[in-house]
């Protein structure tokens, strides 16, 4: 079934019922929203590891762009440590990255240089099929945890949300960063990066769990010495500012119980080959996640005791 057809069906069919709220004395339920941010999204792995260590299995996951990809790994049942080891082994091997991009029959020079221009845009779905671990299934229905994947309907000026059917097509649309990946065309729609319209899709999880965890890895443009930013850096930096503005507006009307922002601003959207540096500099978010979860659980227990 095509993406567009699935979107139409999703609008017509009844929504899945929200999980029953935890009763007094019961453990609270959790849902997790992983945001977009390119290579900065490698920091999501620390959050997944922290939740694993706390014994927390989300009842539902939502993701935009790289967040959808990381969310798919977690929804497939992969442990955070396994995702970490896979990412390090693959992205830490430049020659293997080149080989996989070549097998995907995609232009690689611009990607390896860390920019999105000056080469033929990549086919996101083919690249994902070349890079994602075999543990990630082809269909939403085969995931262990329900997953919502976002994309942006370019001409429809709207958010598209997918939660059934072909998982790789949905992930490809969600990850289709303009100028880096080709848009995904289906049923007359042109779909691009889900982070453009909804950078951190915590709103999709409202009412689905007692505690919603949102992980924002958009970051912000940083001063890189005296050198003026290139046109490519300005383009990606402008996207960061736009996505920050969208998230700020959303937070004015509704906040998740936990909002995490790893220190990712030093890294660029295509800095995937700097996996070790990203992981090292964002490691503090693991302990921050655990502290935030403890505080949220305590607040939930107080609300439950009051009957709220």
C-alpha cells in the first residue's frame, strides 16, 4: 500500500485506544518522542540506553527524521547498547560507509564532505535499506512497540503521520532532508523531512501514556571562529532556527512531562562520521534522563495520591 493511501486510511479508521492510565500504586507508563536533527540524533542512543537501564519499555514511540529512524530501532526491540555498537561499528568505518552508499547507487561526494549540495541528492529509502540493521522490519505491524513516523506534505502544507504498512517508505520520507535526499513522491504528494513540520513530535503522544519523554536534538547555529558560514551552513542553520521556533510555539500550549536537550549544537546535520565525538560529548544526557525520570515518577505518584 502506498504512503498516500495509508495516510487516507489512517484518517478514516478509529484511533487506537490510549493505554489505560496507571492506577494508584502501579508503575506509570511512558511514551517517547525522538526529534529530528541529522547526525545530532545519535545522542538519542544515550536516552534509549538510560531507559533500558531503568527497565522502561515505552507503550508508544513517535519520531521525526533521524528520530524516526532511532525510534524504529527501539520499536523493533533493539537495546540501546546494540544500537550504539551498530552505529559505532558502521559509522566509524569510513570505507564501509562509502561502500554502502555506492551499493545504494547514490552520489557520495557531497555526503562525505559533510554538505548537501554539489552532488546528486540521495534516495533516502535505498540508503536506509543499505544502512539499517536487519533487526528493523519492513512493516510497522512487525514492530514490538507501536511507532508513529512523521513526514511533511510539501504541497499539502500539512503534517503526514504514518503508523502502518511499509516502514521503510515512511522512514525514507521522514528523513528526506531537502538538498540531501530526494523528496518521496506518492499519490500526487511530495513528502519531505518530517522535522520540517514537527521537529519533536511529542504532541502525537498526548494521552497515550502517563509520562511523555521528548528528546530535542535540533541544536542551534554556533560561532565557528572568524570564518563566515558557507551557503550550505547558512541553509542548515536557518532550518535549525525555524525548527526551534516551531518547538517553542508548541511548548507554549503543551509541555511533555520530560524534555531533554542533549548538547549537540557543535555538530552539523551530516556529521555522521563523527559518531565517536557526538557520543562522547552528549554522554551526560544519560544521567540527566535518569534524574528527569525519577522526578517525573515522583510527580506522578503525588498526583495519583491526590486522585488527579
